[in-house]
């Protein structure tokens, strides 16, 4: 079982962005219907991504989905940092 919620902005900004991750225990692999959810929120908007592990096909798809998400987020981070650096040079 894993439960974590992290606020992404300082509280002083009054913009309650957060990421929350929830994984249930499979009880040593015997329970297939747990909740595996990732919630990303920014102010009043939320997205909830579900990752089913109920069967082999869904497990494969869920693992591929999280891998693709991580790839895009990491690439976005690199691009954002590069643009911030370019803007900073102009200031």
C-alpha cells in the first residue's frame, strides 16, 4: 500500500496544486481489484488517472501508461528549464 500527497506550490501562492498517488495492497498478489490512482490538481482543475492491474493485459497497459507519462513529464521538465534559462539570459 502506498499513499502520498504532495503540494506543488508554496502555500503563500494560495494556488492549491498537488499530486496524489494511491496504490492498494494486492495482499501478496492475491487481490487483483485494488485502486491504483494518480491525481494531479491545479487550482480548480483535477485529472485522475487509473491504472488497473486486474489482468495481464491491463497490467501491461497500465505499466506502459505510467512509463509514457514519466517520459513526457521528464521531457517537458527539460524543455521548461531550457526556456527559463533562455528567458533569464535576456533579463
